[in-house]
C-alpha cells in the first residue's frame, strides 16, 4: 500500500489502494476518508494530476478503526 515520491517528497496512497484494503468501492472509501477528515493531495495538475492521500494519516486512521 506504500508509494514514495511525489511533489512533497512524502509517501502517498491512491484511493484505489485504500478501497482494496478496506474491501469497499472507491466511492465508499472516499466517503470514509472525508468523514475522518483526511484530505487528498493533488500531485501534478490538470487531467494528468494524481490525487493521493497521505499514507501516515491513512495508516493512523486504519489503526484506530481496527482497534
């Protein structure tokens, strides 16, 4: 689930990877993340930009959710 790199130099994860980890649709995963207050980061611009989520925040949220 980990990817390194990006504009800010930190690890990021895609919505698809999060959805697969949770076993839900991307729409449901996005809704969960919104409710948890985890906001995406836009890497690049325009149609070729990638929307990613900070891996550290996602891991913390998943840990709390599974506890």
